[in-house]
C-alpha cells in the first residue's frame, strides 16, 4: 500500500511539473472560446462539415476552444458570458427561441463578444412559418432576401477595403468556383462597411439574377461587437479556397480581439479616417492603418478603425483610451462636443496633418485653444522632404533620437501665431531654418514651424506629417511616431504615468 501511494505521488508530481512547464497543454489555457451554431443536415451539410473540420484545425493553431451547437435552446446570457466569438455557420435568422434572441441582441449591441456569419444567416423574410426577425435584418444592413442563383455559379470576388484586418494577406481579387449567390431587396451598403463585392459580369454560367453593386463581405460598424458577414457558404469547395480561408481566419481573430476577455489588451484605440478627401490623404490613412495594425500584432492592443464620424459620440468613446484622427476631424456640433468632453475627461488624442486644420472660418474656439492658438497660415508645395530638429531631446517622445533627421516627403503646414508662443504647448520637433525657402509652387520662406507638439493640459500629440504615401518610409520617423503613441497611452493629462 505504501509503495502504491509513493508511486502515485511520483506520477502526480510529474504531471504537475509537466503542466507548469507546458501550460498550453492545460484544458483551460485557451486564449478565447468560440461558439459555433450550425445547421444539421440539409443542402448546406457538405459546407458545414468541411468548415467544422477546418475550424478545428484553425482553433488548434490559434489556441482557442470551439463549442458546437445545432439549435438555439442553450443560448442565454449565461451561455454567452464565456463566448468571445459567436460563429453562425449557415444557421438562418429564424427558429431562434425568444430567450436566445434577447441574449444575442444584448451580446451584439453591448459588444460582449464578436460575431461571424455565413450565407444562410441572411435568409431574411418569412420562411417555414416564421416571421422575419426585424432586428437581425437591421443588423445585416436593413435587408430582406430576394433571390439567388440556382444551381450555383463561379464568381470573381473583388476586395474593396484591403486595409481592413479581415483582408490581410488576401489577394485583390480571387475566384469562388461555385456558390449560391444571394440577392436582396436593396443594397446593404448605406448601412454597413463593405469589404468585398462580387463582379456579376464574371458569373459562370452567366445569370440574370443580379443586384448591380453586389456586396458579399461586410461589417456593421454601428454595433459595438466586431462582426463580419460572408455571403459565400453554400459549397464545400470553399474550404479549398485559400483566399476564403484567410479571410475567415482573420475575421475570427479580429472579432476575438475586440473583447477584453479574449486577449487582455493593454489599451484600445479608435482611428477615424475618410475616403472622401484628397487622394494623398487617403493614401496616408491607408498606410497608417497598415502601420498601426502591424504594431497591434500579437494582441498588444486593440486598434479599431472607422470611416463613420458618427462614432464620435459619448457612448462609443468610453470604450477607448485613445482616439486617432488620420485624415479627418469632427464636423457637426454634436461630434465636436463629444470630442471635447472626451478630452477634458482624460481621453487621449493622436492627430496627423489635416486633423488639426483650422482657419478663421472654423468657428470652434475650443479647438483653437486645444491646438495652441494658431490657425493655418500657409503651406509648402509640392511634397518635399525636410530636415527636422529635435527641440527637446529629453522628452519621452524624442529621447534617443538624433538631434536632427530628414523626414520623407510631406506637405508642411505653418500656423499663425506659432503654437510655441503658448505656455501650455510643448514643441518637440520643428522644421530646420536650413530648409527655407521650403516649397516650389507654394513656399514657406521663413518663420517658426513646429511639426510635433503636445498641449500639456491634455493627453495629446499632434504630428504635422500625414500627406502622401511615404510618411512611414523612414526608421527614425517611425520611432518618433511609435514613441508618440506610447506617450499618449502611458501619460495622463497632468503628465503622470498611469499605464505600465
């Protein structure tokens, strides 16, 4: 008996040591958990089975756990509490219990987790004796199912937003060899952010069932939950399509990263950008999104992006430690007031180039004070590099940088009066007078020209750089940009470090 106990103790100790040395082997050591709601049998059985087999491999590679259910009877608030990603694998938006509906709506609206849906998830209308779920129709872009291409067809899918994390490493276009393409009573585009469309002229065999502009991958940015819908999902051949699999695996990890429970992010940042501005500003925003997304790789922080300036509201901003303005700024009075409250309550701001543009017609006194009292005075043109001087080499943002460096091509703004004249403005980087006259068509001949500064009354950094596609070409400048973000994140408006 004593020998058996001794042998058992040895085995227990070995198992315990192995568990400590290899925590990934423990059953509970998953990075996040996903629930997969699937259809049972039917015409989509081939796709569902192939997708489940593939998802199990993705889960193993990325260390997340999958729970598969085939109806909604288990779904309630408690069930979803431990779910970071809800995958609706072709299950339609009907046959749901009232309890499941209520829990799911709360889950999406309050951002308690992420959602990925496929194909049958937009079978919206009156089917099998069930009424249409109006909330789900709104979630999908206020649409109703209209028609489909019977017999399946091949189609060319074109990526529309290659800067979105779901489209990372996805080719600009790819062929889906066979699928059942749904059409709807109207285009969801006005209510969602479209990531990809199908070229209806590419259908093989050709089909008269068309929408014109035909989105096939989109996300509804009006919901707090990160979400993505894929219209494709009828045939198992999709699981042999590398582009499709890349999109879906990206979407799952992106959706999971939107929940603190999944990855314990150090902070969350929301970047605003516009596609309706001059092309060089759009190019900068595109590059910046890639740059900061790469920084967030490994789940160091959550980096969300939106082109919807209506997101600049009190409810949305409470979820973020930093607001970034890439090539846009608040427009309406409501947006301005929300941004002002956010900053005055300790929020962080990181602005580039045109984000600080104001002139005597702006009529926003608070912004004028926020930026240091100066209005736009003149600019250089065309795009030119410039020698920049480090004004304060001891500041956290500029510490370790050379005394000067050559910044890549940019359009340089000058402000009048110079922000440096305000006691609450700390200038960190300036254009060297050696550059004057700066410009060829539009010339800055002289004067003080700060390009990076902070208002010490707020947690903010402004960088004049942000015009064109070469802002991130210089290693020294990239180090400055990263240090600026770190400082905004780690410093409160009084200069005290609050995040280690």
